[in-house]
C-alpha cells in the first residue's frame, strides 16, 4: 500500500530513447543482426522507429556505451559483441543497486568457480595449463606485495575460466568476480598467512587441472573459496552487509 492508502504507485513511462536501444539490443542478442553487420543509418532508424533524430542518437549512445554497437572508419553504425567486462560492469552495478550482500556473492561465486574449474579440468589445453603455472610462479615471486598478489589472483581465476572453454561460464562469473576478488587485497594485507594459503591453493588447482583431475580441482577450489570467507571474516568484515557498505567502510578506515 502507498502512503495515501492507494494500492498502486505512479507509473513512470519508459523514455523513447530507451525503447529504441532495447529494440536494437534484442535484435543483436538474438543474432538477427550479427556482429559486424550494419544496423542502419540514423536517418533510417528515425524513419523505422517513427521518432526524432535526438531520440535515436540517445538510444545509440546507450548501445555504444554497452559495447553492442560501434562506428566503423566511415562512421557507419555496426553491431558488435560486447566484451565480457562491459556486460559484467552492467550486472555488477545492478547487484550494488539491489544491495546484494557478500554472503550472497560468496555463495554464487563459489558455485560458479567450482563449475568452471570442473570444466577446466576436462578441457584445458597445454597452452592454458602453461599460463596457469606461469601465473603461480609469478605469484610466488610477488608474495611480498599484497596488491600484486591480488591482481595475479584475478588473472588466475580468469585463466581457469579460459581453460573451461565455456563462454556461458565465462560470462556468468564475470559480474561477481569484479566485486568479490578486489577484497582479496584487503584480506592479504590483514592476515599474514593469507598469501601462502592462496599460493598453495592456486598451485594445487593448477596441478589438478593439468592432470585433468576434476575431483581434486573441485576440492581445492572449494577450499580456496572457504578460505576467502574465513579470511574475510577474520579481517573484521561482516559478510551479511551489502557490498557497497563494506567497501565504503574500508575506504573510510584507511
């Protein structure tokens, strides 16, 4: 019920430029307009949608920001595949707006990372395995620098996703990883045993993936995820707080 006792609140009309952007986005995601194909000129879109040029331009601006369209060298509007990070940023913002907690994020990320590492153990190529082992070696060399280790941790998990050869898993895990993995540096700075435990987990996971051992890969990824949660709580963070509040508290206490 609203404050006035009415059952329904006011309906906000969707701006016309958003409707234009949504219509074009549906065509691209449905692959009826494929990456690299033109979507039409501004004049053509004005005529097709029956709106003014400024509305079309605003809709195009939204699509350019999301990476779904770009302009070629002749300034023609072309469909394109958005990079994972662009889609992830969009979803990450949505999670912040919905005040998702770290508990929810941890639970979802754990499930996705386990599914991803199982596929990595099954499908990893020699090239990706070499990249994983090189990453572990670089992490060992950087062990005195929590910021560098945290960055290498992000790379390690991205390599596991690459090894899975499953684009759905790669896309699905990106939004949560952008939010959860930056906390690794917070944990590593506050817990001296954090870096050795991270390196051990990465080494065990890389070895299991290289041997195509799905069960051991799964076991060590689960341990790694549980370690993150223990470290997060031991670092004095509340896992039931919304993500943005945890980050805000961290900034204010530095």
